[in-house]
C-alpha cells in the first residue's frame, strides 16, 4: 500500500510542473457553465419550471456536474496504457514490483487530488460572476452519500479506462474507440443534460448501469433531489466496481501474453 | 490553376495510398464525429421533449442547426483540417523549410496534403440530419433560398478554414500551440451546442465578430428558414471577406517571423 501512496504523491507533485495546464483547466471550466447559462437562460425565459427544475436549480446542477466531470481525469489512463502498449514502454510495468492496475489507480488519484481546489475556486468565481443563486442540499447524510458515490464513481471510471487501455494488447490501435467512448460517456453520465429529461423507460434501464451514478446522481443529491436513490446508488456502483476489478484481472492475464514488448 | 489542380490530385493519391495502410482507422473520423453529432441530437431532443422552443427556435431549426454545423465540420475534416492541424508542429520542428523551398504555394500544399476521404461519409450524414430538420420544420422554401443556403455553407466553410489558419499561425510567434488548440476546441464545442441566436450582449460580439464560430451554422439556418435579415446576411458575408483577408495577411506576416529551426 505504501508504494502506491508514494506513486500517488509523486504524481501529485508532478502536476506542479504543469502550472499552465492547471491555469487553462481553471479557465476552461467556464465552457460548460457558459453553455448551461446561455442555453437554459433561453429555455427558462419562456418556462417557469422544466422537468421539476427551476433555473437556479438547473444551473446548480450544471455547476456541480461540471465540477465532478472536470475532476474525473481517468481518461488519461486509457490513453496512456494504450500508447505505452503500442510503443513498447508498457514493459516497465511488467518488470517493476507493482500491480499495473493499482499503479494506474494510484497515479490517476495522485493527479486528480491536485486539481479539485483549483477547479472549485474557478467554479466559485464563475458562480459569483454569473450572479446565480446556488441550490445546495443541507442534509449531511445526503451530502455524505453523494461524496461516497463520487469517490466510487471515480474509481469505477479508472477501472473502466484501464480495461479499455489494456484492450490495446489485443487490438493495437483503439484511439477511435476511445474518442467515441468520450462522447457517449459525457451523455450517459448526465454531463450534457440531466438524465431526468430522457424518457422514463430509458432512465429506468440506466439505473442498472454505473454511469447513472458517476456524475448525474451525486449532482442531483447535492441539489437536494433523488434522495431515495442514494443507498441503492452506492450499492450498484460498489457491485460494478467489484465486477470490474475481477474483469480487469482476468483481461490483463489473458491479453498480456499477446504483448511483444516492442514498438508497433 | 490547372497545375495546382494536378498537384492537389497527386497529393490526394499519395494520401489515399498512405491511408490504405491503416484500413481499420480509415473511417475513424466519421465514426467519432458522427457519434458526437448523434449525441448532440439526443441532447436537443431531450430538451425539446420538455419545451416547444429554445429562444424562439423550434426543434426543426435546432436540428437543421446541428446538421449544418456537422456539414461544416465534415467539409473541414474531409478537405483541410488534417492539413492545417499540422502547421504548428511543422513550425516548431523546422519542417516548414521543406514547404517553403518547393515551387508551390506552401499554404496550398499544407492545406490539402492531408485530404481525408475517410471523413467524406460525414457529408451525406449531415445532409440527412438537415433533411430531417427540414421535415420537422414543415416549411416551404424557394429553390433560391436553398441556393443561398449552400452559398453560405461554402462561405462559412471558408470562414472555418480562416479561423483554423489564423489560430495555427500564432505558433510562429509563441512556439507552443497547446493552449490555442484548447481554446479553439472549447469555443467550437460551445458554439456547436448553442445556436448563435441565443448569444446576447458581449457574447454576441465575441462569437459573431471576434471568434465568429457562433455565426457559422446560425446564418445558413436563418437563411433556409427565412428568418435572416438582409443586413445580417450582408454583415456575415463581410465577416467572411474580412477574416479571409486577415488569414492571408497573418500567414504572410507569420512567415516573416519564421525562425527556420527546430526547437
């Protein structure tokens, strides 16, 4: 455990070298917030409520989901793992005394830990700038459930991206697939629109899948909605996390024998 | 002119033979961008399932808007994007030397050396989205309106190209282009999700006249749905002319500052 903590600490410190990237990440948090503000301002100009949301509630949803979406940086795992498999440098993770999956989890968490404060600061700045009243839940149990779900969601996304990354052992170039995945994940996690706007049947099916609980449900909980789904959400997400831990172990042992250790 | 066309044809043949080596990713851009626009259609459908209009725009207009943006993106991806996108790297590495010393316009070669036939299926896909939007809109437009629509599609594709060239000429002065590309990606992402008519005040000025991505799909949609004013059409055409001149001037100005060395 200690060595993984060291890996996380190293990656945390490494982020300090990329100060300009941090600054740009802070500035670009405005993209999703501006999108929400302009689009929903127009929608609520003609409607008092939409799907049970008032404008401050909808804007709060986007502020929170945008924050969660920004700190979820697991995308880099699939890109890095697949790139290293392609260029042959993945060999290093096979010879050093670490479990590659845990290594990448530690690495991503280390990098992720650096950003929340900065993203939170910039998000807060935009909230003040747009002069929108935030709607936030006051129930500590609900906030705790949302935080647990967020952490489980982050871990699940790292597991998913690790699995996609090691598919490069088998398929070599998976970049197209990863780009398509990025678009689909943004939609099904509720980062583009709240999932409650989708037909009820589709939302019911989505509750069986983990993506519903990664961004959408924690955001809804934090604006004081869907409280009754909190415990189910944690249970479903934990089950998916366990499933992916086993699946990743199996996939790695199956596919690693296809690796020839040289650049492709 | 004929010499240039023959040159472009040769570039296309070379690119095609290179692409055939990577058959699996041949239609990569089509899959990625096609998927992105389908997701955006789903997003707008989800919103329109709750409301009848967004800022006075119906579901049909929003669908035509997405189809139009998709069409502009498809034209860009097929013809010039993969060429222009390489400019900062060539400036940084000094590889631009090879383009400047050849007896052909370097920008012409850079623009068209990476024509991507794998992106071409996005064009009929986008026209399909536009046709679907037109059917939803249930409108009557004269053939002249459709011709003007396609004239403006051409003009906006030129404007899209101008913006790509301007932003990728900045590395002549600053070397690194990472943040510029991030800025471009962020603005495009915003403007393909928000119809230009929704921008107000300083945002309208910003996205119509400074980073005119907000203009690109909005004006053709207003033309085809008969909601564009004559003044706005004229102003849009003027913006295209202005940015085309600016792109050409900026490219030449950048070349004068080219250090011709790897860094």
